[in-house]
C-alpha cells in the first residue's frame, strides 16, 4: 500500500523534495550573506552578551542580600542616687537654687555628669540621648551660668551651690 502511494505520487514527491532542497540552499546563502555583511556587528553583539552575562554573574556573587542581620539588644545599667533623708533638705535647697538660675532637670543631670568627669559621648550614653542633644544642653547651661567651658561651669555651679 505504501509502495503504491509512492509510485502513484512519485512525480509530486520528487518535485516537492527538490523544492525543499532549493529552499534550504537559499536559506544557507542568505545566512552566509548576513554573516559576511554584518560580521563586525555580530562580533560586537557576542562580546556585549558575554560581558553582560559576566556582569550579572559578578553582581550576584558580590552583592548578597543581608538576610543574616541579627538584632542585638544592649542593656545598660541606670545609676540612681540613693535618696537619703539627711540629704533631702540639702537637695531641696539645691533644687530651689537651680530653679532660680533657670536650669531644667536635664541641664542639671548634664551638669552633674560633667562634674563627674564624663565626656559628651558618655553623658549621652548614660542619659540615652544623642551627642548633639547633650551639646545643646551644655551650651544652654553655659549661657545660664555665663561661662565658656565645662570646667568653668562645674566650678561656678559649686560656688553657687547648685551641685555638691
């Protein structure tokens, strides 16, 4: 049956096969012309694709998402002065003098820590504030006490009996 089919349509099949061969040859010639006419552009395209792939690979290797970030909780001790009965009267007098000079409670805390010899960073850490905030409190304190330096502020505060 298959033999009969080939025998009956032999002319048509040979003609079809020859057309396919001619079309394939034409396509190969067209590709050859494209390759020879645009060889430089194809060469540059291959290099561009190579470097693009290399750049993507390198970026993926170098820049990794920071999914391993850990949250660290830092606990700092808070030092409280004991509130003794015999010191209560003295502290009341100091508070009244501080109010007379217009010192806020934060400025008083900063002054006391300055008198303890702490730096701005250490004061900021102790009071849980930023260093610029401590500097602002210090400059307000200097204006109110009419001084220019930390040592002068501590000395004048002791003279005025604002701190012990």
